[in-house]
C-alpha cells in the first residue's frame, strides 16, 4: 500500500509530508473460508486497508516505528480472526543528509495464546 502522509521528527516533515509504503502480513486460519468459499470466514481486506490508511493519514507520529506498532495493534484489536500480524512501514527518501532510498520499521505481534481466536 502506498500513502502520502505527514510523519517525522522534523517539523518540516509534518508540513511537507512524504511517501510511505506499508506491507501487511496477516496470519490466520482460513481453512473454513477456503473449504466453503465463504467470505464471512476470512478477513475483510478492504476494512484492513481502511484501518491502515487511517493510521497513516489521520494521525501524526514522529517515528515510523510508532506507525507500525499502531497498525499492528489496531489490526489485532479490530479483527479477532487474525492470530499474528507483521507490519512494515517504509518512508521514502528520509531526511538523513545523504542518499537513502528509504527507512523501514518492521513490527510483528501475535495474539496471546489464551486469547487466540479459533
């Protein structure tokens, strides 16, 4: 997913904004959905996209690490079927006083075993 958003440590980053890319890996048992071709037994990917877009475009963070953390925890909270999630947030052309394609934060979290949704 690609978004234009306003995050960063520098004041200018909150004003000018930058291009961000997000990779979301969702881990859950979709056997029942696949076996029965039943959309109600899987994740609504449109809703996942909207949740990620909200975190990137409606909120402001200093760190991409905080963005990745927020997205991962929001997805676990809002989608009980998800057992584990891995979120990568890339900021294109970060202000590092040199040539740098991107900075990336990768955050993974699993639902506690006693709360796992079967």
